C-alpha cells in the first residue's frame, strides 16, 4: 500500500483535472473530510505536509466523482502501450534473428551482418538518444528537435486513444490537465518524458532479449555454421584484435567466449572455396562471442536505461512540491482559518482556526502588498483583508500603476528586496477593470523582480462602498483567471475577502455571500 504522500502520474493528472473544474460546491464539507483524513498526524517538513494535504484532498474529491477519472484512463493507456512495446519488441527481435540464422548449408551465417543488425543498429539508436539528450540539456528543451516532437506526438496519440470513450466535458478536462502538466516544466520538470522513455526502453530490452533467446534456441536445436568475409584487405590478425577488444568486458569471467586466431582463420569464407573448406569447430566457436555481444552491448545498456528512467520517474514524483498557482491557493484554503457565513441578521462566529496538525506554516509571515493606484485603499483595510484572505502580515505596502510596465521603479526595487524572508507578494486590483496586455507585462516584471521569492497572489476586489471594498463576483474572478491563464502568469488569482459584518461576509453593496474559505 502506498504512503499517503506518495504520488503517481495518474494522481498528478487527476489533481490538475480536478483543480481545473473546481466549482466551490460544498467547500466546507470537503475541508472537513480532509481534516478527518489528517487526524493521524502530519509530516514535520512543510514540503511533505503540502504533499500530504493535497493528496488527502485528491482522495476526498475522487470519492465524490462519478465515473472514471482521466488519470486512470491515461495510466491504463500507458500500461497497454508498455505491454505492446514489450510484445512487439520481442517479436521483432525474434523475427530478425530467425531471418539472420536461416542457415541452409550453402553459406555460413555472416558474423558481421548478424552483429551489425542485432547490436550495431540498437547501438546507433542508443548513441542518437544520448546525443539528443545532450542537445536537450544544451538547448533547455525539446521544442526545436522536430524528430523527437514527432515521436512524442505519435506516442501521445496512441496513449490518448481512450479519450474517445470519455464524455465530452471529461475529455476536454483531461486534455487541459495533460497540457498543464506538459506546460509547467518548471513545476513538474520532465515528468511527462519518463513514461515515453520507459516504453521505448522496454521495447529495446524486449528486442535484445528476443535476439538472445532465438540465438540460443537455434544453437541448441540446429547445427549452425558462422563465418566472416571481407572484400577489404583485412587479415585474420586484424579481426582477432577487433574480437579481443569487443570481448574485453567479459574476458575476466569467460575468457573462452570468443574465437581465437586459429578459429578466425578456419572460419573465413570465400565463395570460390565454398562452405566445405571451413573448419566445423571454427565455425561453431563464434556463437558464445555473439551471445555475449548481444547481452553486453545490446541488452545490458537498455536494462540500465530502463531502470534509470523508472528511477527518475519516481524521483521526479517525489520531488514535486505542487508549489504552483492553483496548488498554493488550494493548500492555503485547506490549512488556513475559515470564516463561517450565515444569513443576514444572525451572529457570525469567530473565524474557525485550522486543526493543530494542519496549521499553515506561513501564517503571519510578512509580505509585500501592492495596491492599484486608483483604489486608494488605506493600510488598515489592506492589512485586514490580506490577513483574512491569506493569513499573511503586511510588512510593506505601496501603490502600483498596474498598467504601466515600464514605470514603477520603487515597486520593482521593493519586489527585488532580499531583506528577510517573506511569504510572497500581493497585488490588489479592482475586479471591474478589464485586464489588458500591459497589466500582464507589469505583473510578469514584478514576479521576475522578486526572483521567485515566495508566492505571487492577485487579489481581485469587488465594488467599493462606504465601508470598503467587497468580494469580487464569480464573473469577475473567471475573467481575471482567464486573463492569468492566457498570459501564462505565475500568479494565483483569488477574491478579496470582502467585509465581515453582522450579516456575514458581504460585498460592498451589502449582499451576503455563502461558503467558507476551503476548497
């Protein structure tokens, strides 16, 4: 049984899929069930705590979902593709070897041709793979390597064949989740690549295994004769040196698994002399060398690459911290305090603190708060709103001209300041304002100036009234979140918490809102 904080590719896909279609329905109930799962204790490290909490949320949401989630569909498709790779690889290896060993007595099996097809071609693919890996490391990605892009496109098409059986909404959600995992390389690294590597290396292992199995079966069941020939002026001594060099890896424990100079001389084939001139003992002395060559140069590297790819996949999954926009927002809502809202006229309880095991490690941490210049929000209101929304303490605040990316030098300097640790940067904007490209550029520059120090949160405020700014409407939030996604901004978009009055959390117009702060 897996530990609660362990993750698989299917889990990551399901998490992104469910985050993408989060509706806010029964948020308090989901939070309570997540709290229940955490009663057994929490990891001490903040990173593992986040992974465990999000895993508990994922399992809770899975219980309430009808039908099959996309993670299982993709996982099943990859398993099927992996099995097909093993089966097809073994069949191809067996068929190729059977053709090469089709000895009828007129001509011996050509040693050079056998090694070239069964060992040389796979080695060329291996060298090409390593070269592309170095190219990827040098260029920072696969984007410009068109053969690899074509390969990944083909494999993705095969792996996603099961999409046609999904309902339309679920199919689109899965495509979005896969695109998110692929797009967020700075978050998920190369997780999407390792299943491809595992499938391709499985094919290569099965190919070499099929070659070796058929070779040994033919040696045991038939009378094979191996020989070598060359139009070049290549003497037996040169061939003996080449064979000795190739046999070096196994010479310590199997020194006899190669033909000697006498066997090489006796197995040289010429069409004028025919097969009758060959020494039977010399022609039979090649098969141990061929078997070891296939095992050492064909099978062993692919087994190591397969094990390495599986290790890197597991290591990549263990390293994922889910420290991205939607993950941060979800984790904060699950671990932060909740304000219970009731009907107007009823007494509102005090904010409910999080369970001791779920206390947010960044609660009360300092942050830089930037307010759109046209809002004119006073510091007391800003501090109260940020504290209710995020649990952070405003350490420094200043106005920002959000649509002026080339200006705001003081803001950029403050964002880049390294005086102490801070939870992140908060930018408060009015929801009624239509976001434009200049705002995206400004937000991106603020994020770049911070150097990734902490989280970046965009709080969207609703209407303003005599008592302050209210919550953003759902339409305003959707509008700003689409803006964030379309521009690829690494900012979490959330609503300004509104006003806490005797009638609950309201917008500036006095309209009550329902729901807590959990996901």
